[in-house]
C-alpha cells in the first residue's frame, strides 16, 4: 500500500490542482511500480507560510522581500 505525503504552502492551490496532483502521483506509481490505484494513498498537507522556513527565514518573510 503506497502512501505519499505531499507538503505545500497554502497559498491559493485550487481543489482542481490538488486533484491533478493526486491523479498524477497515483498514475506514476501504477506505471513505474505496478501499484494498484485502489491501494495508493496520497495526502496533501497545506502548511501556513509562517510555518515553513526557507533560505534561512520564514517563507512569508522571504516572499515579502521579493525573493520569491
């Protein structure tokens, strides 16, 4: 039973985009490893920008400086 955990910042990702992520990851595991879709679990965790550090600072600060 494959389990895939995808962590992304919660800054405007749509339901449709999430559905595409789940679909494509599931298809890849099926194509590459022969895993059945009904046995594949994909979990998307959305993280607040203030809870994600990048380049030595919080992502919210990094983006506010125009670096992102």
